[in-house]
C-alpha cells in the first residue's frame, strides 16, 4: 500500500445514516370536566405539549411534540389525561 492510498482511506467520509421518521407518537386527551387545573402536566411535560388556558386549565397546544412518555397521565391526580400511543 502506498502513502497516497493510506491518505485517501483516512479522509474518506462514511455514508450518511438514514434519518429517523419524526412525528407524533402519542395522542393526548384531556377530560376537562375531571381536571381541577393543578398544572402538574404543564409544569413537568418534558416536551412542552401543554399550556394553561385563560381559566388555568391545561390544553394541548403542541400535539406534534408528544412522545407518548405517559408522564402526564401517570401523574395526573384526577385521572383526567389519557395518552394513546400511535405509530410514528
């Protein structure tokens, strides 16, 4: 092997990895009549799916950010949130 071949091998770039398909992986439903507006889901959602409306109750403002981690429905003290896992 010559020095030129070694240089070419060292500077070759690897093939780009395919990009994962991104999209919603969870569908969030809030049962407003069960919710007391504690705000736990808004404060602790890791991706910022929720926001408080003008009556201080949570609403889904970024459904595309839901990763179906189930943090919100697991920690909701009123069982007012359901997350349905959907295909990406």
